[in-house]
């Protein structure tokens, strides 16, 4: 840790020295190259940092150098969200973890207490927890607070009436069961105006059963696993936004919920500034 403090002192001194002196046009290119070399060195130090605190300090130094260059930070640097353990306390999840290297935020909800519901907006409706699940009445929905760039949403769902979309996003993604004529249904996945579904299955075999679901959204592909059936769609630049859970046509229980993905940096800046 001591060597990182010394490194920061050197970097700050260099920043002050360079900023204070006028740079002639013939020296501008050389100065930029020197700063870029320093950034590369610090990035290497950051990747091998022994502690999170050291990693954060180096990141601050890198950001300062990039601002001096007056250039857009490289991907994975200042344009990516960085969340500290203290910031994560603002969320109601039972477990919240941020991986600085991957940029992924992982949230876990078992709904064992109502404090976890503060991360969801039910549009004024009162939400109920039942053991380790949240219960929604027909027509109710709840929207998760985080805006994601990519996400994996997983959990369990059980309903008294299966047809309808159970998990969706504000970016135009919907997934659930499509009603068919008679006593059959199909799992479906829709991304904006493009959709697909699975082979048909008896609706009665799904009612009141705890079914596992997993919705995965990346910029290139959206996939769904629901009740043991798998479907997917190739997409271009899929937009996640916020995740929504819904009870379309009957009392519905959601449990063992996890959301893992890269949060939108602008959302991070706005949400944690409040």
C-alpha cells in the first residue's frame, strides 16, 4: 500500500508540473505520449493491485491523467461505473457486490424481509412478502431501480394462471407464456417487434408450480430459459433499461431473485448523487 501512496504523490506532482507550464506546439505530441505511457503503467499497477482500496486510488490517478489529455477515457476506465461498498448500502438487496474488473453489479433478493422491496417500484401498489417470495396480484408489476446495459435475471415464478409476460424490461424485451387454443401454452420471448416461442406444453402442468427462469440480455443476443424450455434471439444492440416483474393474469410469487449485469454509468451517477 505504501508504494501506491508514493506512486500517487509522483503522479500528482507530475500533473501539477505539466499543467502549470505552457506547452509549445512542437512539445504537445511528446507530452501526450508521456502521459499515455504513464496511464499504461498505472493500468498495469491497477490490474495487479493487492487491495480494493489501492485499486481505487490508482483509478483516481488514471482519471486525472486522462482529463489532462482532454481525451475520452478508454473503455474500462472512467466511462465505466465504479461502485464502492458504501455506495451499495443504498440498495435494499440482501447481498450486493460489485466486480471492478468486469464492471458487473450482482444483487440477490430472497424477500425474507420487506426492506428488500425498496429496490422496486410497484406504482403505488402495496407489495406482500410470503416466506421467501414476493407476491403480486393479477395485473400488478414491480420495476427494479437499476438501469442495466446488459443483465442476467434469474429466479423462480409460480402462478395460479400462467398465460402472460412475467419478466420484461423497459427496453422492449418481454418473456412469459403465450396462451393457445385449448389447454396448451408456449413459452415466448419478444425483443421489440421480433419474437420466438417454444413447443407447446400443457397449461395445467405449469399452474402453481415453482418454475425456474433465467433471462439473459447482451448487446448481441437475448435468451430465455423458463420451466425447462430454452429459446433465444440474435439481436443488434439490445437495450435492457430496467427489469420488470409482473403478474399478468393470476396471483404470482417470485423468489430466489438475482440480477447480475453492467449498470448504466449515467444511472449510477444520477442515483448515487441523490
